[in-house]
C-alpha cells in the first residue's frame, strides 16, 4: 500500500467514523476499488484506534468525571453529586458492551466487507434508519435511561460490525428513537465505542504479521495521523448536527451511494 492510498483511507476513516455514513463500509468499497483485498482487517481496526483518540479528547471531561467517580466508589470516599450520573453511565455502558461483544463475536468470522453489494444494500438500510430520526424528540437523560435502552444501544452497536451500517448512526438513532435526549444519545454512543474498539483490536492482533507485509510502516503512520486529524474535525461537526436535529440529512448522501455501490461493484 502506498502512502497516498493510506492517507486517502485514513482521511475517509476519520471523516466517516463520526459522520453517520459507515466508515467500515467506505473502507471496504475503497479497498475493493483499489484492489487491496489483501489488506487485513487489523489495518481498519488501527484506523479506528486512531479516531478513538479523538473520542477521548472530545469527551475528556466526562471520562475524567467517570474515572473520579469510580475511584471514590472503590476508595469508599464521600460521593459527590455527579457520581450518581457517572456511575449510572458505567452500569449502562457495561450492559451495552456485553450485548455488543456477544453479537460481534458471533459474526466475526463472516467478513461481510468482502461482499461490496451487501455493503451497498446496508448503506441504504442506514439511510432508512437516519430518516426516522427526523421525528425523534427524546428528552430522557442518563438518570431516566433504563437498562433496556442501554441493551438496545449495545445491540445497535453490534450491528455496526457490518460495513455499510454506521456504528455512530445506528447507536445514536437507537437512542433518539427510544426517547433519549440528543446530547446524551450522542455522548453515550461514543462512550460505548471505547470498549468495542479495544475489543476489536484484541480480536485482530493475530493479523499483525500480515499487516506488516501488506502495509509498510510509513504508510501506516501516514494513515493513522490523517485519520486522527480529520476525525477531530468530523466529530465536532457531527455533534453540532445532532444537537440541531439534522442527523437525517446524511440519508441524502447514503441513498445514491448505496445505489451506485450496488450498480458498479
């Protein structure tokens, strides 16, 4: 893989990881068009790790609060007012992660990215889901968000393993359509992505040897840096659009993209 190809794939990953258009779907189609089917899944996961750094930076205040709340709980110190919400997020996140893990392991050997037409069909599925968010007007915060909604978010995130299904899009949509407020739906979607991405990394580390043979170190480094920089910009854009209730607009991009993928791959 050339540095140009790695930079292009990194830019696409950074842009589409946070915008609800399926980063894995875009990477699968591009690798097909480049004739890069030999590149192992670990390359995609490492690009996800790069954009995971963006999540940590953008949500650093919430993550710091959660770590502090866990420390006070374990140290049996006096709890602060934010601890109630932070510890509830931990419980909700663990519930969602279990469901995601079970579903992810179940379909891990399927490798749907090898079937571009399936990716095109799933682009259209994501578009349909996003269109429904136009009528979603949730108001529930974390304290009103029950375990059932967390399990739904975990199941939705598990479906994001299929290229063409946007992980961010489907998990945020699941929250919005189940009555969760926009800010909490978006934040929770990215908080539960942290253990999911780390788990995917563990599952694909065995491909490290294949990766070094297919992607030279300079190309890999260029892809990771590009993914991080572009991802930082796209996440800020997404959060602004979610707060404005305009998530559905991305369906206008996914519908023609899905049709074109079905026709030309």
